[in-house]
């Protein structure tokens, strides 16, 4: 899935990842592949699992703000891909399953002129 960023200049880029409303989502890290249009390859970002989620009901659903990178976003699109993993044994037919992931938002924080120049 790709989205136009419709902004200009240097920004810090964060991805808001929803940890999910179901208990099994709270027990595993969630990850996604992400790239800008002119990046040569995808980058891998992930959440950290809530502390003791199996025992702490208050750890429940939430959104983690994950810093990805600082970049010039002029004319850029951002793309996401779900990681896949093997879910059958080697002696069976090959089958993959996508990881569970919910992107809640893309947050862009503009850099000041001085910050951009220092890069």
C-alpha cells in the first residue's frame, strides 16, 4: 500500500502502529516493511511488545509511535509491505501467512532550517 506524503522539505517520520485489540496481538512484536519512493530498498520497523502483556490486562490495546527516519519528503510517496512467515512444516505444501499489523497513522515532524542544514 502506498500513500503520497504531500509535503516538502526535511521531516522526522514516525509510524503509529496499533498493537491490536485481541490478546494474541499483545504477545508478539508487530513489524512492517516501509520505504520512500526513491529508497533503494524497504526498511524493517517493529513495535516492542508490552511488558508482561499476558498478565497485565491494563497493557491492552494501544498505539506505539515508532520513529523510522529523517528524510527530505519533497514529492515522495511512502509504501508499506507486510512481512510473511512460513506456517507449515517442510514436508507439507509451502504456505505463508502475513503478520498481523495495523498502521494507525504516519506522523511527519518538520525540521527547522538549522536542523536540515546540519544533516
